[in-house]
C-alpha cells in the first residue's frame, strides 16, 4: 500500500485510545480518515478479529467524544489482510472534546488547541465568526469606505441599508467587529500594520511606521504608498521615462490583501512587513483557517475564508478578485523572474516572502549565474551532472547550490543519491 500519513489521514497499527484525539480533531476542523492495520510507514500489517475491533472502536468513540461526532466504520480486505477504516466528518456542534480537551491536526500530528482556538471553535459552533461580534464602539463613520464605494461600485452615498447589505450592520441593530475595522476610526487593539525598512542589515533601520486606528482600507493604501517609495523607480530610456519595479507591485498588493483578509483579530499582534534590499517579508497573525491544509493553501486554489465579511467588501472594491486565487496570482507575477516568492506556514502565522526580480539586487555571482543558466536549459540536474558541465569540485558545487536554494531560486527534489536540482 503506497501512501503516507497526511493532514486528513492517519495510520494505526492497532486499536488503542490514542486515535480518539484524532477523531476529536477531525470533528472540530475537517473530514478525515483513520486506517487501522497500517504502520506509520504505510506498510500493510492487518488487524486480527477486525469485526470485533470495529465494534470496540464504535463504542469508544460514542463513549469518549462529547458531543458524539458523525462517523462511519468499514472493514475491508486488502492483499489478504484486513483493515478497519474510520471516516470522520467535520461537525457543526464545535467544540468536540476528548477527556475535557479539544484537539486539532498539525500536519501529521494531533495536538490540543489553545484557549484562543477553543474560543473560535465555540463561536463556530453557534455559527458566529469573530468579525460578526458586536463592536465595542457604536459611534462609527465611513467616509473612507464611502469614497471607495463611489469610485469602484458607483454608490454615491453610504447609508444604513448599504452597511446592512455589506453585513457591517447586524439585523439586530448594531455594528459588528468588521464594521469597526472598516470604519474611519478603528480602535480595535493590534489591528494595524507595522512596517520597517532596513538598510544593508537589520541593525540599520531607515524608516518605521505603525499604521493603526484607521480603516483597514486606509491602512492598505498607506502600506502601498510606502512600498512604492522604496521599490518603484523610474529610468529614462532615450526621451522616455519608464516606470520599473524592484518587486512586482501586484504581488505585494495581493500579499498585503491576503494578510488583512485572512488574519485573526483576537491575537495581540500587528501584521508585520519587513522591507529589505533584496526582499519583503509579510507576516500575518494566525495560521491557516480551520479545515484547510498547507498543500491546499499553496497549490489548490481553495479558499476557506476566516473573515468572509471583510473579504466580501475587499472583493466588491476590486482589491481582491476571485476567492482562493491569491497565491496563484502572486506566483504569476514572478513567471519571468529568477527568484520566486516563498510561503512559510506555521501554527500561529503565515509569512509571504517576495524577492526582488532584479538580478543585480540578488547579488548572484558569476558561478551562480552559470549554474542558473544550466538549470534553465536542462530543467533538472543532479549534482554530479552539474559538476560534469561546470568542472567545479564537489564542495564548490554544493556551496553554490545551497546558496541558490537559500535565495529561493533553486529547489531540491528527492533524497540521497537520487537528489535532483531544478529552478523553482
């Protein structure tokens, strides 16, 4: 059986109570499957007395998970061995508990949730997003939003009916958190953007600004202005003034919008933008939304909206386009660039790294450009194949390949003697 454990697939050699944490995690966040009779390496070992064990699994789930989740159990024969499949569905009555704790999946492991995540699960269980909660301030104005709607949606004047249509004013008669975040004076703690522009190294700070207490729309515009100040320039070619970009503006725009739309608002942390000579790093508080894996986020064009109200307003104002295409659009901006963007996803944040597209800014040596040219021509090469073409020694070749990998230009595939290098 050729497969591996993943975010929504777990193997168990035998039936023990440890699987109940994973049942709890799947019920809280996403559909998932547990297969009994397979070891951690994906090797089929089978289960003795499978029908009796399947009944025991059913009783363990019913007796241990509160509330009881929706699940199905099947016994199957594969290659003359018997396995048990437990298919767990994401539930609507979150949080689900095992021994008084709620759990979630972290790649291929199962871990207890923290108090912030538990609160989010509880709100989801009563069908409320964080942005739907009643705002502390109910004396809000929307001049910035009105100006944007006039420009992008032909809405001349903002009214309570418009705010209701945008879901910023609740049917029960109050502004919600999304409304306050998009109002002219946003006093929600840590809902701003902290921007730092570094010089040659992190010890030299050229500029710093924290954009807060303003509408998310105004924060977005100000961050774009700072970006343009440092990464857009003009060159005169003949008699024509040509605008050029060290980093694609649309890639930064999309990354910034992605950070605002998908961040969590109950964490004491700003969106952080670190601007370097050779890259920009955008850190957004909160990991992936519940129910989406890292692979789906990076490759699948799948969007699970953490803040659907804010996302809806940004979509209406043409700041973001079709939901779920942000990563693809960022990558598209680097189609003809040597360096490629990188996406670092952890439990508590998402970091997007946008390198400069100018070769001179990347500080590529003559030897690095040589190997880059080889990989561009041959698509994929082993270290030995590169050594034959360059006549470099092994240590030098490895040093250059490691440098190109660190600069996010080259990626390594395979392991051991089967390692191949190719352009990202």
